[in-house]
C-alpha cells in the first residue's frame, strides 16, 4: 500500500512538472552548394507552433568557402540563443547532419536542430 501511494505521488508530481514544460525548436539550414547558389535559413518554431524564419549566409561564394559568411552565421545563432536564454529557455539537445555534395549530387546542406525547453 505504501509503495503504491509513493508511486502515485511521484507520477502526479512528474506529470505536473512535465505538463508545464514548454518546448521550442530552432533549425539552421546552411547551404554547402558550390558557387553560392544555395539558400540558408534559420527557422524558429515557438511553443505554440508558430514559425518565423530569417536569412543566413551560404557557406560558399563564387570563389569557394566564405569564412566571413560562416562567421556571420555564427553571430546570428549566438544572438538568437542569447535572446532565448535571457527569456529562460535552456538547450535540451542539439542534432546536426550534413548532406555533402558529390559527383552524382552536387548540392548539400548542413542542418542543425536545437531543442529548447523551459
């Protein structure tokens, strides 16, 4: 009986805590298409499902990899993370993947998903 009560109490407390957790996601898609022809964006999906996006720079320009563009993207990501951190959001997980250009498929992207909770 005591074990059942403690289990039920734990489940009640845990479900209340979880029910109040808000989740949002920030996705960055950075083009790695040679020649700077790709599109790069940051997409923010808030806890209500509303999405906003902003432009980011492509990794490549017409002359090759563009370090200034990468630095610009880093600044954009840090600014948005600082904004949401100041609002109480915490990064829960980060996942990234790359579709690399190759001879058969000359296009590619670098995608990162940041899951935030509060």
